[in-house]
C-alpha cells in the first residue's frame, strides 16, 4: 500500500483468487487490489486521477507566509484534504474502501451495500497525489442521529492525530446540519478510546468557559454531542451529582482546570478543523445536494 507494507488484523471478504493470496497490492489512490506488484505498477503508470472520486470539501490551511515554520492547530504537514464520496455514484471505490478497512476493523459488516452512505476520505497531499490515510462513513438519511457509522485510520498513518480529526470533522458537519449526533454502536476498541477522549475534551472546553449554571442541553447545543454521551462523560469525570431526585452538574472550576491539564496533554497533538477551509452543505440544503 503506497510505500508501506502492513500486517492485517482481521479477515476481509475479498473475492477469489485475491482472498487466498498471502499478500495483496493495493493502489493508494483508486484502492484497486492486485495479486502482483508488476500489475499494480502497470496500473499506476496509466492512472491519471491520483485522488479519491467525489468532491474535495476541505484542504488544511497553509502556514503563515511570513512564518513558514509556524504551526497552528489546523496546519498539517504534509497538508491534508477531505473528499466527500457518494457510495451510490462511486460504488466500486467505496466497496474497495470497505474491504480494505475490514482488514483492520473487527465489527465492520458493511462491504457491498454502499449506496445509502457517504464516505469522507482523508488524504495526505504531496506532489505525487492524494494518499488515502483514513475515512469515516455516514448514512445519508439516518433516523437514529448517527453522524458517523464507521471510522478508520490506516495503521501506517496512526498516532498523527487523524482519528480525532475525523471525529471532529463529523461533529463540524453536525454543526452545519444543526442537529446533534453520535457514533453508531458498537464502537471498536480503538474507536471507543478516541471518542471518549474527544467527548471529554469538548465537555471540559465548555465547562472551562462557563460562568454560572449550565445544563446538559446547553453543552449539547454548543458541541452537537448527544445528551446521553454528555451524561456518560460527566459521570466518568465525577462531575455529575444526584440531589433530591435530580442530577446536576457539579463543575468546580479548580477541578475542571485540573482535568483539563490532564486531558489536554494526553493523546498527542490535536489537529483542528479550520471552518474557513470547509466547503460543504447538508444533503437536504438544496436541489443540488439531493442524491
């Protein structure tokens, strides 16, 4: 896969004869798979579109022109981009993406029925093209308030903040839609760790800025998190108290600040989403977005 060779973690239902191969060669641009490296190289020699299909909806901001070495929370090196790919319009690509991700996800069951989903594909960008590093999927018309169905950062690109970036990206889309969301269950082990880390940071962010009383609904309005996820996070932080038959948030500023020092430094760098670089409209925003 690109310049990497990865050991897989789980079975994925690739068709025969590919399923029986000891090693598969996968194009990091088109995600097509091959049994021989020579076949992959011939494919790459003819490949013109070195990026995912669909629309590029995000490109990370460049560093300031007068300070090229400066690094804000949204600047990525190398730059990153996000493509929105419609499973119905780009069926083969999305099926290949699902087959690839199943090699590293235990609970994934979606392989071929990709029509109802949108895929948000994260890439590193360089002179050679757009290198797929991860993605999350989202159901087009979900009745359960799921803003994310499946998420993966490929193992060779992990520990760079991309998982938390994808989660943050999903919640930024929820902000633009104007409705709270949550991840589809069950969460993978790695997914659960990433989501709890993200939820904790978001809740602490709100509590740090709070002056006076605040409710779970207030936090939900600011973060687009579901109230159930907020309650779970508050319980884990021991910031939820029960008195006279009701729960209330007991957010002592000193305690919140201590939690913030612990959690803000955990898990490495947080790669933020720069909203000025996000060009996207909700699916139902107009005739041009209806699929």
